C-alpha cells in the first residue's frame, strides 16, 4: 500500500507541476504574491509600451512612405504644369483644346452664332478665364483655331489681356472672320508668357 501511495503521489505531482506554472502565470497559485504578478504585468506592459514607443518615437518612419507618395504626386502635378509651355500650346495638335495653363483655367465658354445687322451670320467664341493660382499672370491669351470640312485650318484668332491677378477672371470674345457655314470644327487654348 505504501508503494501505491507513492505512485499516486508521484502521478499527482506530475500533473500538478505543469499546472502550477499555469496557475502561477494567472496569479492563482496560493503561494504567489500579488506583487510578483503586478511586477510581471508591469514588465509586460512596459515592454508593450516600449514597443509602442518605438513605433511612435520616429513618426517619420511610419509616415515617410505616405509623405513620399504625396510629394511624388505634388512633383508630378508641378511637372505637368511646368512641362506645358507657350510653344507646346502653339504647336498643339489640330482639334486639341488646352483649357488649363498653370493656374489659368477656361471656366465658361461657348460657341455662338449671331445675326449681323447687314445680313448674314457671325460665329463667336466667348467665355471666361479664371486665375485659380496664387500669382498674377501677364500677357494672357486665348486662341481659337477654326477648321473647314476637309480639316484644313482656316485661321487662328486671339483675344489678349495684359494681366489676370490671383483669383480674378477675365471675359474673352473671339470672332473669326470666316462664315459659320465654312467652319466645321475648332479648338481653343489659354496660354501666358509667365
């Protein structure tokens, strides 16, 4: 019997030993102090807080990818505006409209056919250019090119203003010398020397 008690005690010891670690971790072991548990939790939370501090200590490390993307977009946008110069506008393809040039935008534009006093009709292109940028633009021009049925350019006609300040608008009106029945198509562009 004594041997049986020893085996039973030994068997119970093998089961209790692994469980005692679990109970100790949970703070449920009767001989564990609440202080040990608090210290372990403080160490654990300190490590977790340290991990958090490492992530937030260098905010640029986490946000640098986003900032890079934003700056790339800004550089791309700026590159598009800078790549468009007056020569590009002048040499644009037939039928290609350029409604924006830097901070200048054609915001309202229409083709009208008006009756003339002495008979006949006249075609005109009217609209507004707005400076949505922060700086003034000098020598602003709107050009309309008109084309015949065969795609041949009949002429380019312009309206100019000496300056458009930031946030200002300018109303343009262009009346080509061609008769409306000769014009099959047109394109329009805004440009500035600045």
